[in-house]
């Protein structure tokens, strides 16, 4: 009798242990599912840049989710669908054009679309070679910022309070606000605008090329400074790496760079021709008076100029002069350079005469 009872108790114990074991497994699976689902609702990226998204009429919730996922704005279209169903948003998602960011969570994006907060974003293009002053004026005239002077003061400060995966230069953000076409909300805070443009610099240049940057003979600020000089000097694409090579050669020989664009930056004005009296302007950015690179960039360079600075052409040129067509004549010696200048003046004279007769 006691033996039979023992067998029954043992069997009951095994069944209870089996149920407890599978209960724990189920609980762990449930916790894992919930954790995975919550993670799938989190922002794709902490970096705030905006993307315009068209939500077509009669588009299903899953199709909207797939559109958002394809643009890198959410982690999972199915999680978007599930969340929208739970919150009752599925039948309230409004068609329209939205300004959305990967720094927004899936719930935030779903709520925005459900409320029908369509895009009133301002499209603004920052050309390559723009200075901070030009960027501030462009943003102001487009209605993106309300106070260009506050933007400039912030951008020229040494401690900007912005985040970046590289040390921000002490001379401010000149050169680091990437030239690109952006979409901003009207009257945005200047700090948020600057952060978006800095994030774009990271995404387009620093992140994909950081290994090349670390192997370079120059640090990041020096590379951006050289790139800004190239950007303001070059008009023809093929000249960019050649100009970079000239800069490298002159730095190696401890020669003054003698770059006109640095003088114009020192003067704070744009002129078609630099005069001899302009070369005497007292500024650490005047490369006619000071050897080596300027303290920092003189403009926002585009990717071609940044890559030219990162991978300069290996040549034996030390001089160049601009031709009337915008290209440059590159020479090795001062005598060759003076002859090239004379040739350019003759071309300019011939062109002027032809224009007058025409």
C-alpha cells in the first residue's frame, strides 16, 4: 500500500515539476517577446534628421508600416501594425505628407499620422562653400530660424552643447554644418537645426571614412580646413585633388599657402579679384601672412572637396592660377607660375576684346 502511494506521489511530483518547468519557459518566452516588441518600438537612431513621407489615400496600416521601415524611420512594419491595432489608430491614419525623423519612436510616429499632423516643413538648400554667415542668412530668409545673430553666436562658440562622435573644434562649427538640402519646421530652435546639419556631416563623411581619417597625416579639423580651402578655390571637379596636392606640397616645404580664399574670409566679403592691399589684412586666416593652415575651416566643404583633402593627388606642383574658364593652370616653379599668370592675363584680355566686339 505504501509502495503504491509512493509511486503515485512520485508521479504527481513529476507532473508538478513538468508544469513548473514549462511555466517558467512560457514566462521567459513571454518576457522575451515583450522585450523584443518594446525594442522594436524604440527609435531607430538618436540622430535627428527629417524625411518627408507621402502617405497615399486608402493605404493599409501594414503598407504604411512598410513604407516607414523602407525609409529607415521604424524598426518593424509588423510592430507598427500591432501597435496601431492596440491603440485603435488603424482606422484613423491620415493620408498626407509628413515630416518624420528616425529619432522618433514608433508610437510617436503612429500618433503623428493618426492626428493628421501633415508636413509644413520648409525646404532649404545649403550650397557647398557657404560660410556660417551665409548659412544663417539662408535659414533666416527661409523662415527656419527667427534670429540669425543668435544662430551665429551659438555656431561660433567653442562649447556648443552639441553631440558628435568626434571632438568639436574650439573655433566653432564653421565647416561642419554639411551642405545639403534639408527640411525643417518653421521657427526651429537654432541648436536643433545645427545638430541636424552636424549629424549629416557625420553620416555623409565622418562615419563612412573615419578609418581613412584616422590613417591620415592630418587630424579631422585639419582635413576639413584643407577641404574648405579647396571648396572656395576650385570650380572644376578635376582640380580638387590637384589643389589638395599643392597644399600638401607647400605645407611640407613650410611655404605660405598664399590662398586668396583665405584672404576673402579674413576680409569677410566676397570679391571677384583680390587686390595687393587685401593681402595685408591682419587675421590668423590670412595665409599670405601666416604659414601653415588657418585655425579652422573657412566654409562648409562638400564631399568631393572633403575626399580630395583626405586623398590628395601626389604631384610636384607648388603653384596654380585660375583661367578665365574656371579651371586652373598648375606649375612647379615660380618662373613657370609667373609665365602662367602672364598667359592668363592674355587670355582675359582676348576674352574681353571678343566680348566687346560681340
